[in-house]
């Protein structure tokens, strides 16, 4: 876990005092709404449908137990007793009072936390793999590189007002677990001739125009990471649209220039600055790494008994939890454990203040005092002794945080939707709950197998519906809520499939970001009450068509295309969006 230097602490404390003054001036009528909007967005404060929403930064998803306790205190004292973890590995509070926000930011500063650059047209929180630093297949530990990017990008004067918001993701392994292909810039660690570097994917993103990023540089030596990022952002800052926010993202620029021309312009700019002061040295890399508190693993853990066959035979939920929620660790005798925030009846990503306090204690007792937030809206205890897994499971089960559904259909990714967000066309949370209840039976979930289901309440795609194996998008039709369904999306591909997909020459034109793909719309939209039945028909079609239990839903879609699923849902005359017919909405 990164420990602040004195300058880090001074910076966030000064920002708290600055925003406190700005808020007082706004409440006193000395600042207009337009003037205050820019200032509040720079501090993570939105005005939502019912109340302000404060988005707190959790850099690259890392938390200490004391920080989670502080978040619990804030939820209990200044909100309604819960928080919402987002797909950007941050936490959102949906009900703070505007006049309390400076106080909340002051509380956060006491535990080295803030809300800086969690909104606005700047470089947002850099995300990474939630198994960063412990995954057995990593080339580099991406946590250090995320921190280098964080320090470089925070308050960067040249990139504080970009044409549009900007998101970076870093993967330390060949198997991408950070969705690098659908970010403005995705960085994937690799090796060439024994040297460490990064593949640089640029121009990915979801929203109104979903696009998988292009491989702009197949191998960037690690020393030049910041200079190359600077060059790419300069090209974007120079040419990016500022007259139309729908065409302002870097993905539109890359597409319009063509990836080849964009790459050439970035290369030309990079050649001018590559040997400048932003070149990363080994000494600087070591200095950043030294500011992390790395776990002190006990080598004796490798010899501790961890055979739970008797417990698994007695407790079926524990047996399933071992299969879905426990993950490999590079250190012998240890495992990573996912705490599911997707229990049936719970909004995906939500956690109560009491649960936060309990998880903080579990982090102290079982995981060396640290935990992670995943972009799939779950929590991870990354350093658990395998010998203590049954003991930990029992405590998680009591907290309703041991649902064995990671990778399964009820592990739903969803934005807050129309229940909170002023931009949403439709609600997301009630749809997620209806799906959870329809597929709540664990036997059925395990029969279905691996399936990513994502829900967004509007085209901004905060629920990443485009990259779900099944995606659901809320749309507005004449003031009514309807839902569009896509299939065939993915944020990445399992490691065993990469060799067959990735071209040997890594050319810009042909390379694909670790198998990332955008889902395709199956046809006309549906009323809310129809969605569980629609999913049921698609799932039954998949189960009937798969070659074996090993063939996933996404594999069948790849093999047969969307047509069998269209027929199952619409009948022989599968409707298309262009020729859709509207029926009266059913009640939920």
C-alpha cells in the first residue's frame, strides 16, 4: 500500500481548505452555479437526481483497513449508512449534504484519501487488475506503475482541461484483467528480448460510440512510459473536439485520423521529448516502490494444512465458494478471496457501513490489513493464508459477503441508474434484482457457468454493458423506460485463447486488445418486466446448443452468432432496431 510523502499530505490538505472556501462562497451567493460547477467537479462532487453525489478516489483500487473504517464512518455520519463501489474502483456516496462535503474531504485527508480528479475533463483514477502484485502470471507489478501515473497526472497543468474525461488502465500480465482495450489508453506489460515494456492501446471506450482500442505501440520501453503518455495526450489536446462533447473523446480522434496517422503524430511528438525530464529512471522507480508497504508473507504458510474436503462435503456453499471466490496467489500458502457485493436483493456494488467496519476487521485479521476494490464492483482480500479459508468463509457468510457467484450470471455489474443518476434513461437496480431473483438457484447458476452480465441506465455506459457477454441498456421511448439487449461483448479473453487470437506481427490494423469485443444488439427493446424472461430464453437456448459443459455462453455466441438467440426471444421473425414495434409497457 502506498504511503504518502509529506508533499502528498500537504497537497490534499490545501485542496480541502481551498474547496471549503469555494463552497462557503457558493452558499453565500458569491459564486454562480456555472462558476461553482467546475470547482465542485474537480473535487468529485456531482448533483444527482435527488442529492449531491461525492465520488471518492481509491487509487488503483487499494485500501488499508483504517481507510475502509473511515469510509464507514462517513457513510454512517454524513450519508444514509452505505456506499457504492463503482466500475472505476472508487466509492460513491449518494446522499451527502453540500455544506458537509468540505468536512467529509477533511475526514478523508486524515487517512490519506481525497476526491481529486474523480470527475471533470482530466485524467481520472488509473485502474488496474484487482490481483495486481499477487497474480502468478505478471511481468511487472502494475501498482507501482499506476502510482507513477497518478503522481504525474495529478494537477498536471497541461492536462487539467482536456476535451473530455480521460481514463487509463494498466495490466501487468499477458492475460488482461483490467479491460485495457476499452480505455482511452490501455497499457499492457510485456517482454521483448528480455526487456520489460508496455503494449500501448489507444482510442478504446464505451458510451455512445463503443470502440475497442488500437495497438498504437507494440513495445514501449518502460523508461519512456510517461513521455509517451505525454505525447499522446498532447496530440489529443491539440486535435480533440471541444465544440461537441459527443465527439470529444480520443477514440473519435483516433478513428477520424486513422490509427496509423495518430500513431505517427504521437511518435513525432515523442521523439522531441523522449529524453526529457519525464523519462523514468531506475532510481525513481525504486523510490516509488519503496513508498509501498509490501506484505510480509510467512514462509511457514506453505507448509500449513489446507485440505478442506471434509468441510466442502458438509457445506455445499463453501465448496462452491472455493471454486468461484478463491484465486491463485504467487506466494505459496496464500490465496486471494473475492467478497461478493452481489447477494440477491442487494444493489450491485453497495455495502453498508456495518459491513465496511466488519470487512476492515477481517482485513486486519486475515489479510495483513489491506484489501482491493475490483472494477467488477466487489472487494478482494488479497493475502489470505489458505489454511484459514474455511474460518474466513464462515465469517463472510454471516455478513452476506460470501455469495459464490464470481464469474456467474448474478455477479452483475450495474450503474446506480435512474434511482439516483440525473442522466439515466431507466433504472438499473430493480432490473438487476429481478435477474438475481430469477437465477438465484446456485445449482442453476453453476449449470450455466461463466457469464458476464452488465447493466447501464443510459448510453454513457457506466455499467459497461457493451462488454458484457449479455449487456442491458436502459433507453427512453416517449418518456417510458425500455431495455435494449446486446450479446457477444467481452472485456478480455482467457489466457489460453490469446495465442490463437493475437497476430504475430502486432500490427495496428490487425491486433486486438486481449480479445476485447463490443456486443451486438439482438433486436427491439423490451419493457422492464420482460427482461428476466428474455434472459431465461437466451440461457435455455445456450444450454441446448453448447457442445459441452466447458463451452461458455460467449463461446456459443462466437460459434453460432446471435441468430439462434434472436429466434428464441422474438420468434422466427426476429425484429431489428430499425423495424421494431412497440408494445404497451408491462408493470414490474
